[in-house]
C-alpha cells in the first residue's frame, strides 16, 4: 500500500529564502537517486531553473497581494510518496506525483522520483 506525506518546508536559521529553496531542490534532485535527472519533471516551471522561478512567483504574489509573511513562512511543500517493492515503476510514480500535486492545487511543481532499487525496482 502506498503512503503519502506532505511536509511544509521553511527557510530555517542562517539561510536566505533563495539558499533554502536551492538547498531543498539540490537535495531531492540528487542525480544518483533520480537516474541522472531522468525522473525529474516540472509543471509550470523548468527543472533547471525551478529555484529562481519559485522565488519569482513568490515575489509576484507579494507584489499583487501585499501579503508578506514572517520567518515561519512555508516556502515549498515536499510531497513524499512511498510504495512497496514491485507496486509501481519510477515512471508511474512520477506521473502519480504530478496528479497528486495538481489535486493539491500547487502552483509550480517539480517532481523528482528517487529510484531506490530496494523500493521501486
């Protein structure tokens, strides 16, 4: 049975918003775990520039609404899905992640599936 966990991500101490987003994307986009980037897809963003696009979208939102949040601001969501071995392929997991993200009405989506042999293959 699949499990899904939705985790809000924050800047954290000692980092700028830009550094935090870049660090998060770098961590989950590890080439060793994403089949050298083959399992990374984007929706309303380019995976190569997603960090800059996420920041731009946030600035546009602030400019349009005037709403500025504090240090506890959620800068992104990490949606983690886990499957039993043999339950789904990495490609199917990537497509499913896109559907879940759209269902959650996330504006910009960067899907990265980790191809962990003991879990997915």
